[in-house]
C-alpha cells in the first residue's frame, strides 16, 4: 500500500528538518575549525596506515564550504564538494516535489550505484598515488 504525502504544514517537517540539521552541522564545522588539532578525531585509517580514505579532508572541506572558500574545499576533498552539491540538488528537488504535493522519491538504478562506487574507488586510489597529490588533503 503506497503512502500518500502529508497534507498542510506537516509535509514540510522533513525537508525543513533536514535543512536545519545540515545547516547546524555546517555552522558548527564553520565555527570550530578542523585545521586546528584537538577539535575532531583523526581518521582511523589514516592514523593506522597513512592511507587517505575517500572521506579524509571532508571536515576541512566542509569548513571551507561553510566559510566560502571553494578552492580550499576542492583541494581538501573534491569528492565531498561534489557530494554536497548533489545533496543540495536532491534537497531542492525534494522541496519542489513537496510543494506540488508529490511524494519525495529518488530512484537510483543499479548502474548508477556501481558508477558511484567505481568513482569513489578511483578517487581513493588516485589520491594515494604519487601523481594524485592534487587530490590528497
């Protein structure tokens, strides 16, 4: 049985809640600079192996986005910048569908899932190779 979208102001609770949560997270990371040690934990993979995971530099990237420094954000983690942009586009799509009274659905075919996984794998390997210095945080 398909769920019908909520009516009235209640249908806005989820998209506005997500916006508030993302805004609070970016505000916190924007105010508490991850470039200064001691505020956030170190990546366990990097601490144990010296290998950058796909998320390494993500907090510094989020700080740079929150403070409006896009070149620094792209240097810290270009994949995270792309993910932030994709999330923003999906959120706008959600709001537009909510405004029209439509259910907020995102269907990603298996091919897209594999493509995204391959992109993350290539990004991770490339940033750990000698020529991938531009992708390293």
